[in-house]
C-alpha cells in the first residue's frame, strides 16, 4: 500500500508523535509512506485529483527518530494521482490552523471527500470529521457518558451554571485542543473569572463542564479502533495521564506523565455506549479521555499517545492499526463499490 499521512505541517511534526510511529509501523510492514499538508492537493482541469506529497528517501527504518530526521532534511516532493494512493490518513488538528491559516482548517475534510469519491480509503471518514470540527460534536453522544455541560458566550450564563455546580467547573474553548486555555473555576465569585472569560471567549464559544474530583488523579486515554477497544496481545491501548503537581490539565506535553491503568467494567461500558455513533460516523481511530464513568473529550482528528502506551505496555499498537488498514484493502478488493468510505472506515 501507499499511505499518505495528512498533517498540519512537516515542521510541526515530532519523532514522538503518533503519526510518526504509525508511519514507522507502515514502513516496517513493507508499505510506502508519504506526507501531505493543506497546500498539497491539486484538482486538475480533467477533474482528476493529485497530491504533491513529501516522500522519504529510505524504505527501511528502525527508529522513529531516524524517520523524522529524514522527513525534515531529505524528503523529496513527488506528484501522485489519487489512483496511486491507497489510504489517506487524516491526522491534522484544525484548531492549530484556525487562527493564522483559516483556509487550511477544513482542507482535510474537503479534499478527503474528493479523494474518497475517487476510490481512496480515507480515515477517519471526512464526512464524520466535518461534523467533529469542534467540541460541539461531543454533545451528540449519549447523555449518560457526558458531564453536565453548558456551551455559551454569555458570562451571565456561565456564572449561573457555576453557581449550580458545588464542586466547580472546567472552562475551555469550543474550538481547541492540547489543553490550551483550560481553566478550573471554583465559584461564580472567583476573582479571575472575568479575565478567564475574556481570554477564552476571544476564541469563540465556551464550554463549561462540571468538575469531576477524580480528574485530580488524571484521566484515562482509551483508544478505540473500528468502534471497538484497541487491543493487542490481550492488552488494551489505554493509559492514565497524571497531571503535574498544581496543574489541572493532564496533557503529556503540559507536563503530565503516563501510568498504567486497570481497565474496569465502567470504562468498557463507556466505550460500548459511544460505539454505535463512532461506527456510524466512520471514526476508524479515536482517543477517549475518560474520568470515572464520563468522557471529557473524544479526540477524532489527531488522537495521540500510541507511542506512550506501546512503550508502557510493551507491545506495538501502531502495528495493529496498520494491519487493520491492510484488512480494509483486502475487503475492498472483494466487495468493490458495494462499500462506501464511511462503511469501510470502521469495518
């Protein structure tokens, strides 16, 4: 197969990113890999679709650090027709482009649709990702797995909501990722509320969620693939993200650390509750952020941490992900046009 990874930018990648270790797993399984960024699509006069992709100079890599170094320093741009791409793996974060490059924020979903219409397997399904452009998508999942939530741009509404939450609330932007502008508010009389509101509301609507005390111990990043828990060698692709001392956010790049987690029946029940919608929307690979029996976020664009959990659990979950894509190609060969992209994405 030739797998094209769609990312925000080449410079913005990292040897430890999930995209990099997925690319490494694909190469080690004998596949070709290339990288595509928002400005690399070409819709031609004859209505064909092409990409100007960055290719790697070597067909053999043993370490993600070597792959990353070659990607940054020795990558070569080659033009491929869509018919020469088997899988387009959408791994960009729209929120990173929303402010400075708004034209780029939705390119993955837009051109992903065009690629899917021309026979490329696109994961996650671009129509599903178009629905998930911000955290409002989360409200479409069963209420039983969601904490009490208000979405508004009114500070009066925020104050009233906080007043009804005895344990405080978490405030964050509707469009955002990576723990940016996430704050804990204890009461509507918090002296910093006005400043926090102004900072977060500049990015648009706000989400206020009831604070869950269990979050102080961190959340659980739990991976789902094809609508089911991602499992390899009898081990779940899941780990606890423990926040740094004095920090509310548990994101690893915010100083959080990873730790093993016991997969309880409550966690599996949460995964089962969201399974039908993930399958319906063609969400091939997602990361659930779980506290107790509630989900704080559903990461559909760039769920990260597969490198962390692979090291922690001593098994290669990325290899399992690439093997699943191989199976989809085999299924497509057998069924052809009988399966649309959304169905195949989670089959």
